[in-house]
């Protein structure tokens, strides 16, 4: 399974591509998508969409995992962040790649075991889990965070259990029939 992880941002969107092997996840690449500062907001969104579309064509992922914006002090910044997330999700959906969303706490907990871990702790653990060293280290926290999103999804997929939506046990049981009567 190949997972494209996305850490959205209108100024800088991180991406990370991870292949889930049976024993150890493997980093296939990571980096940042940086629209030109001269672009207006719609132009930046198109740039993000186009670049994610290129990454999908290049890596042929099975899934795209995206970090969800969940809080912020500035409503305008949150709106722009949500739009960047939507541009990446739309690129994946238009390429028939399924999309999963994870909160920052879910990602941190999946990677470090602590939902309140610092960016430095997440980065160090991502490098360790993916055995990334030397010149292969992610060049930014945005790229490292995107790898963490991909690793989070790979860990969740290992369990082959789809968690229920809040209060929606019927959907959970349909998605996990082997769990009935166990």
C-alpha cells in the first residue's frame, strides 16, 4: 500500500509518500509545495491542486491521508488552510484516490504515542520509523509532518478496522463484519 500524506497550507503544503511493507514502512519521497508569493489565493489553490495531481501521477498512491485543520486564532487563516486542504483532497478524489482525514492529535499519537507531542518529537520519530538519515532527512517540518500523516494512516490500515462515526455502530458493523460475534 502506498500512502500520500498531506500537511495542508496555502503558503507551504507538505507532502510525504510512504509505502507500507509488512515489517517496516518505507519513505518514497517527501517535500513541500510552495506556490509563488506573487500568486493570489485562488492561484495558490490551483498550484496546490496541480502539484498534488502530479504527485499522484508520479507515485500512484492507494490512499491520500490529509491532516485536518481543527483550531486557530485567526478565522481568515483557518479559512485559507481549509481551502488548501480542499484543493489537495479534490486532486485526490478526481484521480479516484480515496481520502482519509486525521486530526493533529490522532497523527501525533499514532507516530509518537503522545497526542501532545512537539513537532521535534514527531519529526524525530518519523525519521526513526522510516529509517531516514543524513541527506535524506525531510528539509522542513511541513514535509516531516506530511510523512507523519502518511505513517498514521499506514498504522491505522494495519489494524484493518474502520472506526465508527460517533454513534454510528451500524456502519461500523457493515465495514467490519468479522467483528460480529467475536
